[in-house]
C-alpha cells in the first residue's frame, strides 16, 4: 500500500469559512467556528483521512490588515503556515468576490506560491447566481495560476468531498504523520480553552471582541474517569470583568454550562469545568500569552 501524507494550509480573509471547512473535512469540531471575524488565533491542525492519504490541515488565522501586536503575530502565523505547507487552498466568499483583502492575499501568494500547488475554493456558492460565479472564477484564475478551482459550500458540504480527494492525490508519498485516530495535534488543554473562548465570543458579541483570552490552568484526571478542568479568563480591565461575569454571575454561568456540555461531548466523558475571571491589563503584550495561543510574540513586532 502506498501511503501519502502532507500539510494543507487553508488561507483567506477572516470569516471566509476556513474553520467550517476544516471541521467538515475532519469530521469533528476542532477549530472554533463563530460569526466574529479573526477568532482562529493558533495554527490548529486537523487530520483527515482520505483513502490511503493523511491530510494534515493547518487552519490559519484570517489574513487582514494588522494594527496591533496580536494582529501582526496572527498574520505572520497565517503566512508561516502557508509557506510550510505542501498544498495551499485559498478560500474566497462567492458573494464578496475580489475585495481589497483578497487582492493583498493574491499579492502574497505570488511570493509564497512558487513551487507549490495552490487551489482556489470559492465558498458559499449558494449565495450567488451561476453567471456571477463563472465570472469570478475566470477573473481569479487570470490573476493567479491556480492548480484547480473548486465551488463549495463548507456549511452544507457541497463540493467538499471533491476537494478532499484532490488534496489527497496531491500530497507527497510517505508514511502517515499521526496515528489514524488522532484528529488534532493541538494539546487538549488548548482545545478546551478555545471551546470556552468560543462560547464567550458568541455570548458577548461586540462587547469584548479581542480583549480576552482563556487559558486552561489545571487538568486533573479523576479516578471515576471524569476530568476536572480549571480555566482562567484574562481581561484587560475591571469593567470587562463585570461584563464577563454578568448580572449575578449569569453570563459566566451560561458560558460555563455551554463549554462544559461541548467538552463533555468532545471528550466522551464527564467534565467538571471551573472558570475564573482575572484582570490582566497587559496580557496583549505578554510573550507567555502568545505561546499559549501557538503564536510567536516576536512576529508581532512592528
């Protein structure tokens, strides 16, 4: 049996559907999916099996114009993930077309796309008419020499199997990189923190966009097979702490319940989750916080 294995980087603007596609490909919820942009901070890898091939996905942060240290570190991580991959997939939203952000990404691809296969995946195809789709495909392929173009709906699954089969065939021959039953190389502590952060993001919407982070402080395996997990939510000011806690602690309680339910399902066992909120004014400038998110603090330097 000839096995294949390699890395595939999903790149695109924030909210292009990269995390949704990754979850669909892998068949489990690995990368958090929210309606807020720029929610994927770390290069989360999901592993998908297709025949004799093992596809290791690098789900990069969305590419956007960076303004702060955290932004710059996220953008550096995205391009770093693409530069290290065997195959790159550029995801574009059909209804948004070629935005200024997409143009910037195409410029970047001209640099790192040399010598590697780059596919185009036009997502959310159900939002536009066929002639618009064909025009967009033609325009994009004139701007960059894509190896293949796929019309997909990551949410509904249309075209995803075709893309996965193509990716599997494009990967180099070689032994698998992970045990077959392993879906993500991100430590479980980090996945647990991401799940809680997703619940906070969904619950708070616009109130605290990127001023908070979650860390799993302790993870204790109990004799009865359950896990006791303690997490810290860092915010930058006292007022934010009140928002996260909510009236009579209602917000933090709801977030804790939702995160615990998802963790229980994900781990397949009982989870005891304890959340604590701490004010840490400078967490956006602390190297350690970046390490926790799988980002390089130095990449944030202006």
